[in-house]
C-alpha cells in the first residue's frame, strides 16, 4: 500500500509537490482557516456510504439498512449528508440524539445504544419517536417498561402501539483488536451475556411485556477489525439463539444487527480492508445461518462508523519547533496533538503523514512528530521518514476522520479545531474553531447558595 492509498479519493499531489483535496490546495485551506484544521472530502464520504449500500444490495437478498455510528464523528452537516444518502443513525447519548434532531434527521431511522442510558435520555427518545431502543441490561429493560407503560396511558399516549426494542447480546467472541476496542467478550460492560441463560431471561421478560415489542437482536464486537471471521461467528451465535428462542418461547426475529467495527488502514503497512469483503461475509453468514436455523431472513442492519468517515478526513498541522538530540532523535512539534487526536497516546495507533507542500522532496530524515501539550505521551507519529521539515511547513495526517474530533478535549485549554468540507474546488467551514471566549462561556460566579441547614442540627 502506498501512502496515497490512505488519502481521500480526490487527493493528489501536483508536480510542485503540493497536496490537493477535493480540488482545493491544502496550504491554501490552511492559510484561510488556520491549523490544526480537519478537512473532510465530501466525495469520499458519499462514496463510502454508497459502497456499503451497494454491497448490501448485491449480497443480501433481504431488507437491509446501513446505520452510521455517530460516535465516530458527528456534526450537523454530516447528519444532513447521511440523510441525503439514505442511511440510518446509531446514537449513544442524549447529545448525539439532540444533534440528529437539530439537523432534521428522521428519528424513526435512529437506534439508541448505550450501557447506562439515563431515564431522562430514554424519555427524550420516547418523546421524540426514536425508531429502536437497543436495551443493554435488565435495569434498562425494567425502566423502559415503566416509561413505555406511562406513555401507554390513554391521556399520554402518542402512538398507541408498543415500543420497538432490540436486545444487545454479548456472545463472548474475541475481536483481534486493541483491548480498549473489544466489546463482545463475556467480561464486558455491554449487553446481556448469551451464557448462563441471561439473554434468555431478558428475552422472556421482553416478550412478556405489554408495552415493549422485541423486534431484533444486536451485538457489537468492537472496532478496527480486519478479519471477517469474528463477525460471521457473531451472526451465527445470534441466529442460533434466535432459532432456539423461537422454538422455546415463540420469538420471531425481524431485525438483526451485528453492529459495526470494520477497520481501516492507518499506515502503509496495515492490511487493506475492503468494505465489500466485510458486507459480503456478514450477508452470507446471515443467509446461511437463517437456512440452518429455519428462520426467515431478518432485516440486516450494519452500523459502520470508522470505515465511513475515517478515510474521508485529513488533519493539517503547521510545523513549529524542531529539537535534535544527537544520537537519540529529532522531535518535530506541530500545533495540535493529543487534544485533537488522543489515539496514538490512548491506543498506540501508528499513523503516517505527508509533507503537504514538499511532497516530492527527497526523504531526508527520521523524526518523531509530537504535539504541543504538556505530556510526554503527547506524540502523533514515532520514527517517520520525511523530507526535512522547517517551521511553517504543513503536515497532512490521513485517516483522521474518525474518533479524533469526538474525542478531542480542551486539555491545556486548547481550542478545538475548525472543520472544513471540500468538494469540486470549493471549501466550506462546517465547524468553526473554538475561540478563547468559548473557553470561559460556561464559567459562572453564581451567588453563594444559602445554607439550608446547620451542621449541628443533623
Ligand atoms: C454499538 C456500536 N455500533 C457501531 C459502532 C461503530 O464501530 P466502528 O466505528 O468501528 O465501525 C460502535 C463503536 O464502538 C458501537 O459501539
């Protein structure tokens, strides 16, 4: 794999060595909008949505849906693009749900996940008509039963029908990825374990509910996986369970979701990960499993996040300080770092980068690219071979579209970066850079609250 393969589909380097994205020259974008700058290529975003849909249409004979996993990155512009592309949306918080609603997304196409949804978040989802609540645990099942029951009272009833839910199951399947990215193991905070009859108990409770309608089963094994086998094993585990529960309790599986988690290469040495290979494997496993377990084909819902937005995004940084420690290493500091991309520090992810204004210059040195924040762990790329970078040069890090901005922080009171979308030679600012005023906007000097009791009286 060449470094160029990691960039968006519209990217190219001109004969002078300048990087172009969506018909815009990267250094011009940097001058116009400042750095660190996150640039998304709209063509790549749409292409990846369409590849998922086309692959499902080609390989899965039943009904299907691609529901983008918001946690990978969300903003109003993206929600609108997803609606235009006909995708569903998976949200995990009141915040993500709020954003979807603000953007006018059809909330019936939203699935609400999360292992500790609050009553307020669930009420919000019920009031707004969210399509599916993915029930994660027994506490939530009971809470939802109560909330749906309250709404079923004639004076509060909105729709007069039962609330459609899925159960999230934990099949104890190991995804070969970073420990922090595994979610389908038995020892996990997510979902009802298939083992020990816990999933069966939940299913019986859901089936017995007068206010809930159990329509689907879900699992999510984790993220950044390159092998299809764990996903097909998960589909088989869920279908075997559905078959058994059908025979024992009359359960009818209408919807099946093996979650998301398909990986993307971040570095030339990473294996390729074709969307089509993953979709084909999961589709085939579902069809074959349904035959094996005597089930009609359910609606198949995939929840990709990273593999849609990751390769569409580029992080642009300006080079600042260089520091060479003879015999040890050369540090090149850029104007971002762990505040906008925590992934190298958190997961040890290996990234690569391109000198965006001197891409054709010969590789002259091996450097370590670090951020500007007050942690020694604030590094972005260790030991990368690059042309000699001087202060003011521009560095472009590809595959920056997923799990950077939503994990970004104000550490050291950094300002969260601006986000620009490019298409056909035009750039539009979809999220402005934070300002110093934003940093103090939440601070308040409220008057002292009057003490309502004295300690002596307790
Ligand atoms: C329930 C669920 N679905 C989908 C995803 C998306 O995963 P990815 O971005 O790896 O495709 C996640 C990520 O953690 C998830 O928790």
